[in-house]
């Protein structure tokens, strides 16, 4: 968290106007943008939620993020060229401005209001996911205390650093998450539960299959996740931050691959191992009726020694903060650019006339 504050302070000293603050100077490369996109998309809801899906469904829960890959690649082909080839592309700061160019100022105002409300709610939900994880990982740390701490950190470094700080911290946070899950969580949990033989004995066969899913579940995920890639303010800001259309499309292809299969199987895999641990009585705190999303935090707390537990919790906190800061940045852009800016000329004229 101190590192995130340091990045925010660094970019605070380098700001050179709205383009720098809201769209990263419009010169970001595909690697940073791609990692930032996936870090933003796979935040607290997906990282902790995937563990819950793995606990309940097993490996088939990974199909949820397959819809993310589809959404990313479809938007790379269908959406990004239309945005980048628009004559006003280099003038926009927000998604509602694109709506305004196509459908008029009233549509832009409505879109800005909807986006601001939605992303404010998204920010709070991410911070709540972090507080939930913190309260399970540190029993003496209340949810309220965790909310104040994580909220304060996210707000301060986002306000100071703008989108560049968000994108670069997202890159750092995503690398921490990958190393934490793939290098610490999975191998230690695998060994602690007893390996493949114990997993097969402890779980129903359908939890180890990719077919433990219904058409209705796939449809529900598809209609709620794929459209986000076409109307997400956080994603639109990153398109505007890219050097050019080619950079944006490469970033979206990269983000899709990181979502599925990489993050998808790491997340549900840890949730599945938590289910194995629960079935074998490795922690008593989890029982029928308890939120399945608590299975993963309990797995970490009960199996990982001090130090490694801290590193893995840092990985999950990184995922959560990487989405919270992006949602906060999106809501800020909507309020300032789409809800306040259009009325400034009217206010100024009223002041002059009075």
C-alpha cells in the first residue's frame, strides 16, 4: 500500500493537464494497458468470487471468465476501430462524450449520470470485498477498520496520480497477484491437501470436470459480462490512453488471454482446494450455510505460515485495489467532465450577468 502511494505521488508531480490526468497522456503501450485492463476487470469480485465458484462448482466455474475473453476480443474487433477512427477521438476524456458525439448532449448527460452512479457503487463493492478478506485473514481487524484503511489508500493515490498512477499500479498489482496465486497459493495448498489422489477421493467427479455447468448459467454470465466490454467507462479510458488503434487492439487481446485461461483456473483452482480442505476437516470454521467465498480466505489462514500468508493476502488486496482505483477514476471523470463541465458556461454567464 505504501508502494501504491509512492507511485501516486510520483505521477502527481508530473501532471501536465487533463489529458495526463484522465487518459494517461494518450501514449501508453499495449503491455501496460493490457495488464491494467485485466487487473481492473479481475478485481475483488472476480478474485474472491472465483474462489467461491471453485468451492461450489469446481473447475467449471472457470467458464465465467471465458466470457471475459470473448468480450475483450469482440470489442477489439468491433468497438476499438470505430472509436479510434472517429475524428474527435483525441478530444474525448470519457465514454459519455462518445455518446454525445453520436446521439447528442442529452444522451451524454444521461450516460454520465448512469456511469457515475454505477462506478461509485463498484468502488464501494471492491473495498467491501477487501474488507471481507481482511477480516477473515486478520481476526482482530474489523470490517469497518479495513474499509477505512483500504478506502483511504485507494482514494489518496488515485487522486494524486490520475490514470497514469492507476495504470502503473495496476501493472504492479497484477504481477503481485500472478506471483502470489501461481507461485505461493496453488503449490502450497496442493501439497497441504495431499495432492491429486486426495482431491479425487474428496470431491464429486463433476467438480473436476469442465461440464458441470448449465446452458442457463453460461447465458447469464454472457449477457452480464460480455456487454461490459462495450460500455465500460474504465475500459474506454484505457482505449483513449493508447498510442493508437493497433496498441489498443493488442492490449485487449492480451487482456483476454490473461482472463482465460490464466486467471480463471488459478482462481477456481484455489477455491476447489479450499473445498477439499473443508471436506477433510482441515478447518472447522467452515460449515454448511456459511458463505462459500469465505472458504478461500479460511484456506489461506489455516494453511499458510506467517510471511507467505501476508504475501498472498497482498496479492488479493492488489487485485481489489486495482479495480477500486479504476472505478474511482471512472466515476471522477464522469462527474467532472460529463456532469459539471457542460454546465460551466451557463454558470459563468449567470455570474457575469448578475
